[in-house]
C-alpha cells in the first residue's frame, strides 16, 4: 500500500541518506521497495533518494519492462504539450514544449524557479499552474505562465496547506462550462474545488472518496477523471458533488507527482507517467478500463513532468464575425438563433473531432438551428454569407 502520512514524508529525507550508503549492495527489489514507499507522496523525486549507480540500475530495469508493453502506433493526431520539469535529477528544470505526435523531446523555452505540481490552459489559451515551495511550511500559489516566453506571474497565494494540510495536485479546465477545477490531497483524502483565476480563491465542492489524488483532467463534454498514485487506479469524478468512482487499475506502477490532459481536438487523454529515477512514459488512458498504453519515453527517460497541458490549434477558432452577423445564446440548450443583414447561404456544425453533426441550407437572413439532440460540449458553427466562410465556437449545455 503506497499511502503515506505527511509525518512520514517529513522523515523520508533522513531515511534516504541511510539507504544511499548501501548503494552498491542494493538489489532491484530493494530499490523498487524504497521507491514504492517514498513515491506515494506528491511532488518531485528527492535528489538523494537514489545514488547515480542505483538510478542506472533502475533505468535498466524499466527499459527491460518496455519490451513487454503494448506500444501504440505513434501516428496520433498532433497537439503540442506545454510542460515543466518537476525535478532536475537528470536534466535541468524548465518550461518548454514537445509534440504529442513525437519526438517526445522537451524543447526548453525558459528555465523556471517554481516547482509546479499541476497546470492547465483555460478557454482563452492562458496557462496556469500550481506552484508549491518549501518542505515544511509549503507556500502554495497559482501562477500564470506566458506560453511564448515562460515568464511567470503570481495570481495569488492560497492557505490550503496551512488550513487543511492539503497540497493541490490537479488543475483542469471544463470547456463545457468555462470553469477551472482543482483537486488537493493530504494523502488521506482528496477534495475537489473550483478555482477563481483572478484571485486564486478555492471553493470546495466535496470529498472524492479516494486518498491520493495525483492529477485531474476534464474532457470537452465536462467529464472529469483523476488518478490515485497510491492505488494506481483511474477514477471518474462527479463535478457537482466531488464524489469519485473507481474505473479500474492503470496497469503500471507510477510514483511521485505527474500531470495529465486531454488533447482537445482528438479527445484522447494523455499523461507523462513517472516511474522513478527519471524514467517515464507518455501514456494514453483508456477511459473505460483505466488501462495505460505506452507511446514511449519523454526526453530519453530523463523527465518528471509536474505540469502537462495540451494545446491543439483545431479548437482555437477565434470569433471573427462577419459584419452585422450574430448568434445567440451561447451557451445554448435547444436552439441557436442566427441574425444577419444579408442572406445566410448555409450553416454547418462540427464537433470537437471535426465531424459534421448538423448541416442546414438557410437562404435567409434570420434562422433558428435545432441543437437539442447534441451532447454537452464544445462545437463549431460554420456560417457562409455571400461566399465568405466564418467559424464560431459555442458551448452546448
């Protein structure tokens, strides 16, 4: 059982030092046991958990397991991952990007001083992350990171650790309701919150019912998922109550802090699972069973990604309206009303996967489109007026 109290976390650094003295005589099983105990905590892997000799032993072990994994064809629909190295065990900490379509090599944009436990893009493309500093009296802040420069701006500080001994470990944007959510854990229980992006204020929704929430991800339909890295189990979360429901085991052993996100264009959930001593894999996650499927290592098995957020241009369609055209309401329940000073030739609606779900010939300046049968989520309204095609994003409730 990988659950661990915060008291034990405080004692672990001393235990590391003792075990490090026996580097040359430690077996793989002994190293894995040490990793199991320490790795149930959130955050970066401590520098002194293993000696360099022990890390080589562990990496060799994990590379051997790679041959047994079912690696997907890497011809995946490309998004771009914004990511931050959580620890600098085998490479420098920094903010950068890598393509989901491979190669999985982090291109550093800027070094960062903060230690990020989670991050996410909001609906307008702004990147936010939970920064946690200090080992005893953790200072927790919500920061905004400039995706072009890596510059960090503090939004606000939260007293969640001082008040509840919780550390925020997940951050996820709900495209269906334009709202940011977070999870936080004290290793005994995990709680779901909403986040005010202007002040960093947290509002509790409820307890999830599982102890070690490690990351949070929400798809375009507003369905939430989280990992417990102590149980190695995927959960779904009710965003109205916070209650979690176990989906199934992920099938691999992951340790310490890590993050996950949905590719907003493909609907695939990805995570950079961390196995210890720099070893990692980019995984896609089966939402029906919880099982992880490996796509390969990031940074040649030299990365622990504390922040991982996927950007895909397919969903960044700006509202660039034709003059004197409008539509309402947005979000919508049943019907979208269109209004234009000129005749509208046709209207098409596409889902987040790029599939056409509604097609209508209008030939009028005003019209209503029935969207009552569409599922909740983000859609794109394509309007043709006098041969000009414009695309608008809307949300179906």
